[in-house]
C-alpha cells in the first residue's frame, strides 16, 4: 500500500511538473520579457517559504505558483502590458482579470489546482483592498502572500516601461512601508531576512 501511494504521489508530481513546464513555455513564447521575472520571483518565493518554516513540498508549491503567477497575462494585449503611462479604466479591467484567467488555465491540470488557487489570490492585499475577491489577512493563502511580496520586490528592482529600477535598499524600505496594508508583515520580515542572506543583494 505504501509503495502504491508513493507511486501515485510521484505520478501526480510528474504530471504537475509537465503541466507547469508547458504553461511556462507558453507564457514565455507570448511574453519573452516575463521569463527572467518569473524565474526571479520563483526563487525569492521559495526562499521565503523555507524561511517561514514551510515543509519542502509546500515550499515547492509556492515556487510553482510564483513561476506561473503571470500566466493569465497571455490574455492581455501587449499594448496594455507595455504601456509606459497609467492605465485607463478599460485597460485596468483587462489587467485585473489576469489572475482569474491564470487560475482557469492552471486549474485545468488537476495536479496544479492548489497552485491555481494561490495564483488567483496573488494580487490580494492584506488590508482587503486587492483583487479579484477582496480577501484580507489570513483569508489569503499564505503562498499567495509570499508571491505578492516577491513579485513587488522584483518589480521595484527591475526596469519597467513605467518606472526605472530602484535599489535593493529602497525596495526593502518600500516593502516595509507597505507591511500591514498591502503585504502580510510576517511575510515581509521573512522576505527581508531571506534576501539579506543572498550575497548579491545584501
């Protein structure tokens, strides 16, 4: 029985990896500029998950959610994603749907349904002001709270059409400023501990 259970779990993990790899390749083919971003957010999220004491299997699910958190952007026109200025209401309505689109795409693979739930919630806010469901605090899956912080850090420290990259120090200061409103304070502090142990950033 134990061997059969292990084989079943291994098959699910393999199916999940294959589905994840296909989705990542589809995303990069559609938006090549997201390749480095997805990889960086995944590495950061995994480090924070371990810093928070999550077991390796759960930390790996968080990594997968981070890798796939932008998959829903395949449904958003390039002109909106690459727009250098503020989005109007119509354009924002497209962007705010990308986590729902991502959940639907990822959730089609049964092995990735937990990951899909994290992706849907990756733009919720600790204070309840995020999207798409207006979740707040502990209602937001922990993995999604981790991805939100890692995603914000990478966005701040990378050149974007609408903003120049800022330093690690300024990014950390911004995360701490938004702890308790946009971000889970416990996740922010775990992120800061994890990222400061990385020589390239410390």
